[in-house]
C-alpha cells in the first residue's frame, strides 16, 4: 500500500467529548432522586436549629448553606469518580475513547453540578428573599460559588485517584469535607471564631468565600487586608486545585 494514501492522524481538542460526557453523567445522576432530595439534610438541620435557638445568626447560616451546598459537589465527584474507576472499571473504557482526560474530569463534574443544582438554587433563592442581596453582593456570591465549584470538584476528583478501594476513601473524604465545610465559620459568623485565628481561617476557601459574601452583604465588617487575603486565597486555591486535577486526570488515564 502506498504510504502517501494513509489517513492522517486525527488531532483531538483538549476538551474533546466534554459535551457528550456532561450529558451522560447528567442522565446517570438524575436517576439518584433520593440522593438529590437528601443532599441538603445537613443544611436543613443547621437552619432549623439556628432558627429556633439563635435566630440572630440565621442570615449567616443561610448564606453559608448556599456555599456549603456547592462545596458538597466535590464529595459527589469524588464518590462518582471512585465508583467508576474502582468498582465498575469503566474509566478504562472512557479513557480508551476519543474523549480527553480533561473532558472526562470536567464533564463528570459539570454533569453532577447540573443534577444537584436544584437544592443550590432553592437555597440561593431563599437567601435572596430572606437576606435581601444587593447587586454587588449577588455578584460576589455567584463568583464565590463558581470558585468553590472549581476547587471542590478538583479536590474531590484528586482524592478519588489516591485510593484503591472505596472503604479507604470514605473516612478521609468525610474528615476533609467536615474540616473545610462544617468546623470553620461557614454556618456561623466569623466573629464567633477565635480572634487570633480569624485571618488564618480565611485561607480556607469555604470560610473565606462565605466571609466575602457576608462582607459584600454588610453582615460583616472586615479590614481591607482580610478581604484581599480571602479573595486571593480563594482564587489561588481554585486555580491550583484545577491544575492538579487536570494533571491527575492525565496521569490516571495512562494507568488504564
């Protein structure tokens, strides 16, 4: 055969297969109706207790619930990615397809976000009604949620690639998401946190992002340096986590 007639190699875009995998993952996740419906149990429990026992903190808890709901997406990504790779072995099939590793990671993350966006939208709407948001505060909240999604989905995906069985993942995952989402001042105001540790806790994306929203809404009064610290920490954490997730997505694809 004349080698000049050979078909040229097909070049792939960095995001080849992204749209198709978003649709695939969305359809898979929408079958988990019970999981979607119960995804806001933690937030609901906090809201009920605060509304009954400390109503003056309800505004902080509402805004924190929105941030935490977005942060939970990372745990969904971690579970789904580990389930596909460890139990179903389907990641080998996906990585053998024309879909790129980046599209695999981001398609899974966006598909899960779309499936679980209803609870986030409900909490966002409740916050906008009960804690009337100015336009700047609403824009800050949207920006924070976007950065939170990038950070948490990226970290969740990376965690899923570090273990070889599901039982090893669950305890570490629970500790991580509780450390970032429950213990810091997310559901309660920053000024209730030990004063000496307040600037340091703003380095956490969840606490820093929530504080930025509360500052924009007027619920907190933070020094300018603290606002800059929280914003920079959130953006840097999101970027570093995303770069790390893309690296691990490529690495795990070569292990098929």
